[in-house]
C-alpha cells in the first residue's frame, strides 16, 4: 500500500485528479447497486407492503379531497 501511495504522489496533479474521479464514480456505482438490491429485498417483504399501505392512507385521503374539490369547482 505504501508503494501505491508513493507512486501516486509522484504523478502530476491532473493524473491524480483523474484517478480520484474514476474511483469516486466506481464507488458511487457500487453504492447504487447495493441500494437497488436492498430496495428490491425490502419491497418484496409482505410486512413492508402492509406498512406502506398504512402509511399512504393519509395521502390517498388528501388526493380524494383535492380531486373532489376540483370536480365540484368544475361543475359550478
């Protein structure tokens, strides 16, 4: 590891920045893949589906209220 760091320090700043940007993109890609994988596992869980339907009930009531209010304004 010391040799790698020592060799990187010898390189010009532009090359070091390029290496840094490539490493950041690779790490971000790996994190996104892990996030998508874990999201798929969480959404397949039946407990999560039940919890999501309970959490979304206030939003469906708000949507119905907005739609009914909009339709009553159109009919007047």
